[in-house]
C-alpha cells in the first residue's frame, strides 16, 4: 500500500485517479498525468494497427516473423506520426506522438511449444486399465469450514480453450462444494471487460487466465507485461466510455489496445498494465491468493505490486510464455489438491507447490517454463471445525473412463435426487459426491458413441468405483 501521493493531475484526469486511489493501491508518487488523446485519436490508432497487422502477417508469411517485424519497424521509423517502436517476441509495439499506441500481436505464444499439454500427456496416453488406489471416499462436508468466502475466475479466451477450461472449472466447483465454499464468480470471453478488472477488492482467490503481452510501459519507461482482457474495441464509442471512467490511466497508457488475428478475424482488444489492476484492488484483512495464469506474468511487475502495494498474501505466475492448455491443466491440479478434504489436515500451498511438477521443458526454445511463487505459502483453503462428526455423511462414486471418447455421467435416486458430471478427456475420471443410499448410475458415450452403461448400487460410507469398460458395460 502507498501513503498520500504527490500526484499532479490535470482537471480531465483528477476525478478518475482520485477515485482509484481511494479504493486501491494507487499509482506511484510524483506521476504527472498528461492530457489524454481524444477518443477519435485512439480509434484511429486501432484502425491503423489493424491495417499494419494485416501487412505484418503477409510479410511474416514470406519473410518469417523476425525479418517481418524488423522491416515493419524500419518502415514506421520514417513516419512522422510515430514516436517509437519496440520489437518483442510476440510482435511489434507502436507509440505515436499524440500519446496513443497500439500493439501488433503477431504471435501470442512466441517461445511456447504449441503441443499437447505437457502436464497431462502422460495421463491422456496411459493404459485404460483402472488404477487401484485402495479404498476411496470423500470426507463429510459437515465439520469442514472453507477459508474461501469469495473467489473470482476471469478467462477471456474461454471459447478457444473450452474443453480444458471446463475441466478446470468443474474441478474447482467440485472442490468448493466439498469445502462448503460458495461457487466462484466467473467471467468468460467478452464478459471480461476492463471494468471487471478495475475492482477486485474483497476476494480470497483471484484467478487470471489469458495472454500476457510484453509492451512498453511509460510508467516504467521499460517493457512490462500487460494482461489481455476480453474487452473488444468496437469503435470510437469504446474509447469514449473508457475515457470517462479511466481518463488518467488511459493517458498514462496503462490501458493499451492490442490488435490480433483472432482465428482469421483481425480484432482489437484492450490490455491492462499491473497499475490498472492494483489501483482498484485492496486486499487488507484478506489472505488473498492471486493466480497469474498468463504468459510472462513473472517478467512484469504483477507479483511485486500485488503483494507490496495491495496486500495480496501470495502470487503464482509464469516466467515465460506458456500454452493456455498447460496453464489450465496445472490450475486444475491446484484445485484438486488444495480442495481435497479427504486429507486428515488441510493441504497448504507450500506443500502443493513442493510436491507438484510446476515446470516443463519447451522443445521449441529449449528452455524450462516454470510456475513461480512469491509471498506467504502457508495458505490453506479449508480447515476442520471442532465438531465431532463421522466421515460418512457423503460418499464418493469415482467413475473411470476406459474409452477414448467423452462420457456423460449421472446418478439418481427413487425420490428424485440427482447429480451429473462430464468426463471430457479420454481415459479420464470424475467423482460424484453422493449421500449413502440406493442410486442408479448411468453413463453415455459422446458424441454418438452408441454405447451406454447403467448400474444400480447401494452406496455405503466407504464409496464406490465404477470402471467403464470399452467392450462391455
């Protein structure tokens, strides 16, 4: 947190900045905020950026990415409207003399091998034989108290990675249910507007996912990692709205447009610097864990600002570009471990991090990509209460998918109770938390697998495992 800052503001920026200082960590001291460019000037920068990205893509197709970026930068050097350019691993940043800027995102995963998720490849290709873990059960939710009272997940690229995002989200939901924690708030795709990133106080867990883009940060006069949001630039009206709410931070270019080829459609989205998020975040009185699940998050000032200025308890983030599928997979493993109430004592983040493979080798760059950690690692998601209760209020039905297709699983009782889950990955598994009693289990292979399974069981407190054989039900 920062004390009273000596910030010189113009009239146009005073209201926006003073509001942010009141609710978050605020901006660094002695920052003079210039008068910002007009909405039309910002929109012109984006339109120009779209044209430049189209040219850059064409050059890269024939010359290669590095030569194309250099040639484009050399060409822009003679443009009197351009103040400077910065070539990055991911593309080309352009800063204009009128105070606007634009990032041409040529390759958001530059330096990252676009391969199968290195954290689950071994699991996905493993033998379909069921694993004998011994007795399987889920501890009763009675007697378990969650330390997470409010959590939020933001995934702007959800539609592009839906299968893996759903795996992570379903694991999180199941874990929160076991801990008696409220369901996490989630914002997906274009619901991830910059308004949502501007006010994140009061959360015990904040989970960011998306592309991290290395761009020039005027506050540091050096590159920093900006987080790409799902806030799409849809014309001059976008900039008018942004200027009304965030004039000061926009003038300081803590909000910058990124032009990208979105699966054949050249679009522009807003990216935010660490100062934008920390200006509206105050974690005092909370043991807030922040998961920085985006490329290069550890190369920027995110962890330092979140912990030192906003009071976050602990941060985790990636030291290099990382493939989104790998990121979501490791997030899923974190929730599976930290929310597991079958342990006699809660798992701490320190234990999970020390006993989990948090690095993988990137064959493209021949470097190791690692999820780093900073802050207090003694964090646990749940605790046991003083109530003396048996561990048989709930039992677990573990369903193991022995096929190579997704499986829809459901369970029902004669009195109408029901639960359902989805096994998205081949040879994966899911767990249903059910009360002891008579249950009818059903499973259906998707899509159009032409095979269903059904079984009736009398569930006891010790739980049950059901293996779906690909040959016979």
